[in-house]
């Protein structure tokens, strides 16, 4: 029998709301208030999110972020810096105890990302999972060369024509798996790299070229312009097919909305943002 999960598209919101909602949904699933949930969202303003373990002042040029008018937020999940601009962001929140969820992070990535794979196929792309095979490739995953996300393919990340097309991060907390990630519609690589601190310009250019070689946005390789609406439709049906689920709309209760509002203050705080 096909299982039914919740689905919510929260549309375009500021970075503090976006991160607060992901954490709140994790709490609701943990407490058994809602079923596993898939969420779609976008960002206003465009925002640089940094990983939970990143050292903000050492890796990010905060003045540049401010000058460009971008938001800045620290995620709950690990990984490197991501510029959320022209993209569809997704979250999947599911109990660790779910019978279809493998115990290891890597294998759970693969299961959840089946939904993304089917979404890209719906859009007409020949997408596949990246599996780092050589010892050198695997060691690079442990020692990322830059603070910028998307510059390396991790286990089971999605690639098209050999280039990474989706970047995801996963965490486990309170008995729940939270995986969220960026599905790039378009990307401004110059803007992205301007916000990171490099030892010198030569290294910056080298990293930028490596990024171009390894990462790609949907509209860089599509023969037609694909809208966010089309992406939402494709990935909603992709998750249904890839995870073999139905989806029902999620409406938050007033109490649940209050919890989101309280968490927004956490993500706005300097204590959280500058914690590393």
C-alpha cells in the first residue's frame, strides 16, 4: 500500500523563517504531530547560508554579503556555503525509524534522493547518482578544498553530464532525519565567489574554475528556459514516484506557527550566526 506523507510549499520567505520552519517541522515529526513531510521553498532576499560547522569570519567576507544585499544565515546542517538565489529548495523530514530509511547517512541520501532523480528525469534530464569510486575521490570528500558548496560531488549526489546539479545536506536529531538541498535554476558564480575569503586571487580563480567544471544549474544545460513553477511540479511528482508515496497538504496549527515564530528569533540572533 502506498504511504501518504505531508507536503507544504511555503513559497518565498526570508532566511530566518526558512531555517526556522525546517527545524520546526523536524520537531513536529519528532513529537508525532505530523507525518513525514516534504517541503518546497524559495528565498527573499537571496541568501548565503553557511554550514553548522563553518567558521564564519574566517571563511566569509561578511561586508561583501551585506554590500550585495544578500541575507546571511547559519544552517542546522553541515556542509559548505550555499548561495540561495534562483533555485528551488527542498526539505525531506522523516523519522529515523521509518522502515524505508536506511541506518547510514549515505544510504538514506540515496533513498531520499530518488525523489530528486525522478524530478530531474521529469524535466527531461539524464541525471544519475555520483559515486566516488577511487581512493583519491573519497579522500577529497573528507578534506574539501574550499568553503563553497557544489565544488565536489559527494556520495549519491545528482549529476548531469558529469556535473553536479543538486547539493544536499543531512542531519539526524531527536530521532528524525532532515535532508534539505538546493535545486539550481540559475547561478551567478562571480557573485558567489566574491563572498568567500581566499588566500589570494590565483587560488580564487582556480577554485572558481573548478566549480564551473563540476557544478551546473538547470538552465545552463536545458534547451529551453525552465521556471520555478515547472520545477515545483516536476519535483513534487518526482518525490511521489521516487519514494512511492502520496502527498497530502499540511496546514500548521496556531501553536505550531507560534513555535516557528519563536525559532525565527534563534536564527536571527548573533549568538547563532557567529557561533563558530
